[in-house]
């Protein structure tokens, strides 16, 4: 990004790909060059930081929500299979549920104790079919 002020060329790389933020930083840089404002970097970073982290936080919350809903649907499917008393399908669904719970714990969407409790309840359901 090249800025021309009073026939002087100032260059610098934009840190953010968002055009609005780049324009704001360019404006701040011009003010600093013209008026000698030493705190332009601080203000630019304060504006720049939330824009960057907001996109990351939104994508992570969506991913966590998907993992949690996947766990709930797996629990419902396992309960349906247990009611139909199909041992092979119940074991398959139990393995899928435990795999999804482990992934959610690894990503940080759920706590490991939550996962352990859900797995133990699911194992009890599957074992209740085997006994009867």
C-alpha cells in the first residue's frame, strides 16, 4: 500500500484483507504523517483486532454447535435402535456416538466428564439389550 502525501511516498503492507479496515489504517497513517499523531498504531490495532477475532469466534461457535447437535442426533438414533432390540445396529451406533464425543472433547466443544457420562449411559443401554 503506497500513500502519497506532499509528494512523498510512504509504503507499507496491510495486515488485514478486509478493505474497510485497510482504508481506516490508510486514513490513520495519513493523519499521522500530516499531523504527527504518534498513537495511530494503537488505534489501528484496536480497530483491527476485533474484526479478525470476530470471524474466528463465529466459525468456532458454528463448529461447536454442529458437534453438539451431531451428538444429540446420535443419542436419539441409539435410543431408537435399542427400542427395536437390534444388537448389531446398537453397537455400530454406540461406536459412532463415542467417536463423535471424542472429537467434540478434542475440539473443546464439550467437557471430558460430559463425554464420559454420555458414553457410560449409552453403554448401559447397549448392555441392557445383550442381557435380555
